[in-house]
């Protein structure tokens, strides 16, 4: 068997993911928490004040990371959906179930922090502009996919959720280009991979640290929930029993 | 440092309520995620322990 297939089979095995996932969970969690403390302290206390927006702009160190993550996580779950539908890999189903609530919370945060930032900047908490509305749709996609599983018989629920998540990917380019296609109150892209940022390094560096922090923390949150779900779903499996007996006793 | 004193840092130049409520809500969400997972995990472990005890009895 080729190396890549070995890799594929290992990551399809629950006890392997449960065991190795713990190491990743600890690593990503500690790196993410450290980066977040650095990024937020840097952004909140050290970065200079914005000459137009004053200190309200500091919400950027929370708002932009969660807004990025809300979309990236959705794309990640859609990839997991394809893996489930094409290769029938069960762990992808567990990953989707673990990731959806995390994505919903992160999207909720992007909307709420955006609204709070909007009040001192635009004079209103909410406008029905294309960026805000498409982000609200993303939240509904997350919540809809979460609600679908318990509403369907177990043998088809995973596939249906995966399909809904995949179809919803159409919303991601709409979010991304909403600020170009329509006249929005929301400003254009904050950071582009291909261009120098418009803001000074003293502002974008803590922003990059905060973004990296949130990506690590997302990995931590999803893995943590995934490992819990494995214990819930496979409570009758011998690996789960051995784990509980060894680490938690009877 | 962008601020002269800690009270200025908290005030955020009249924007304190916006900045701190945003970060506060975020921290509350993270704590919520942690608690929810902790409860689910404890429940799963308890269920497996009960199964094991029933079989050993």
C-alpha cells in the first residue's frame, strides 16, 4: 500500500485520531492562546490610535480575524463534506458536526463586533448592505446545517448536512466580492496577500498575529469537540472503553 | 504604549464601551464553547463508565 493511502486510513481510524488529535489539540491551543494574548495586548495597548476613527478601530483586532475565520472554517467544512460524500470517510462527518457550532459562534462574533464597531463609525449598528447581509446568510447556513442533523434519520443525516454545507459555498465568493460588486457601507478588503497593506506596520502586524492566533484556536476548538464527539458516538467501541478505564477509572 | 495611564487605556478615548463590550462578548463566547464541550465530554465519560460497571457486575 502506498504511503498516502496509509495516511488516509490512519486518519480514518477513530482511536488514532482520538490519540494523535490530543497532541495537536494541546499544541494548537497553547500556540493560539499565546499568540492571541500577544496580538490583543499589542493591538489594544501598543498600536497607535487611528487618526480618523480614534480608539474604536481597535475592534479590528477581533473583528477581522473572526470574519476571516468564519469563511475559512466554512470552506474547510465543505472540503470535509466532499471527503465524506466521495470517500465515505466517517471522520469527516464527525469533523463537520464538531466544526459547525464553532463556525456559528465565530460568525455570530463577526456580526456582533461589526455592529458594535458600526455605531461609532457609521452611526448605526446595522444596515442591509451586501457584506452584512451575506455574512448574516453565512450564520443562517451554519445554524441550518446544525439543525438538519437531528431532523433526519441517522443513516442519511451526515450526507444531507455535507450536501447543504457544499451548496452553501456559493455564499463565500459573494461575501468576498460584496464590497466590490455593490456599493456597500462596509469598507474594502483589509488585507490582501498580493498587496502591501494600506495601514502602517504598527497596526497590521498585531492584526496578523491575531489572525494566526484565531486559526490555531479554531483548530483547537474543532479538535476538542471532535474528540468529545468520538467518545459520544463510539461509546461501545473497545478503544473508548479502554481510554475511559485507564484515564478516568470506573 | 499608546496610552499614558491605565485609566486612559480603559476609557479608550470615549470608545471604551464599544471596544470592551466587543472583546468581552468574544471572551464570553469562548468560555461558553469550553463549558459546553466540558459538559458533553463529562456526560460521555460517565455513560461509558456506567456501561463498564454494569458489565462487570
